C-alpha cells in the first residue's frame, strides 16, 4: 500500500512541476500588416508607412518591442501589448533598413520587414582644384540610386573618349570616379557625370582647369650666382688693396698749404 501511495505521489509530481513553469510561447506568432513571414516593403521617399505588429494565438497580454536595425524604438504606453504600431517618414536613407517586431519575453519570436525605397539618381560632388599640366587629376561623382543607375562620363557635352594610358574609371555602389594621369591643357573643360535609371535621369557638371606648367624659380642658381659675384668683388678688393692703401698714404703725407 505504501508503495502504491509513493508511486501516486511520484506520478503527480511532474504534473505539479509543469504547472509551476512559466507559460511557454508555443503557438504564438507575430504578424506585420497581416504578413506572418518577413518581407520587403516597396516605397518611395516622402511617403508615410504604417507598420502594425500583432500577436496571434496568445492566451495573455504579450508586450511587444520594435527595433530599427539594432536600435530599439521608443513606444508609448498603450502601444505595446498584443498590438503595436509605428509610423515611418520615408527618406532615401531608409533604403535597406529593417524594422523588427519582437516578443518582449522571448526575443526569438520575431518578424521583420525590410524597406525597399525606390528613387531616381541623386548625384553630388565638388569641382576639382585647378591643376598644372602633367599633374594627376581626380573627379569624384557620388551617386545614390535604387534601382542602381547606368553611369557615363561626358566632356563638353560629348561622350568622353577614354585614352587607356591616361584615363581610368572606377565605380562602386556610391561612387563614379574619373582619374586623369599627366593632365594636359586640352583636358580642361566641363565634365558631366550622367546617371540613368528606370526612375529618372540626373546629371552633374564638374569644371576642370588645367594651367600651363610653371617653371620653378631657380633659387639655388640665383644664390650660387650671388656668391660668385660677392667672391669676385672680394678678391678684386684684396688684389687692389695695396694700391688703394698707397693712395690713402700719399694723401695723408701731402704738405699742408695752410699758414698760421
């Protein structure tokens, strides 16, 4: 009998311990704007996007957290439990940024949306400083576009004929660069960075001035010539010093005609 009682206690113990465990999140699911899986949201600069995160299959109040990239978004009270909303004013800098909604008590329960901001090319850059002939010149055209734009360089409104020995073009996702080696005066002019995409066309002009090469002032030669002249005069004075001294001596020995 005692053994049966003990067995009954042991059989009920796991159920008792299980009852003491905190509620698990099994079955709970999050959704953003009714999407239960992560997705990309196409949008445009200047628009307002509203993201609603909701808890599905919950049996109690569940607190929610929002993150922009790795940074947590501040939420007001009343906008955290079971449903939470954030509004985003879209700019070009939001392209590729992810917004993630997480369950506060279990960060593994989460869902994300990635913004795909579509916009026409945006170009920027400064005119290069005036260059001397035979120096190297670099023109930097900074570009932002989504989708990526086709890029090309023009000179004086004509497609730039690239001389392989002197011209090099480098391109990354945000830079379109023209490098000119051993610049000539004929390289001076207006260079145009042109970007073409399905969303629009943009251009930016760069003014390049190439000056004739200045001959360096011959400082060392001037100093050397001055030293030679000085030494020549000095040697001439030394060579004639005896004669000059005699002249001064005769002048001092001459009798005076002054009478008292």
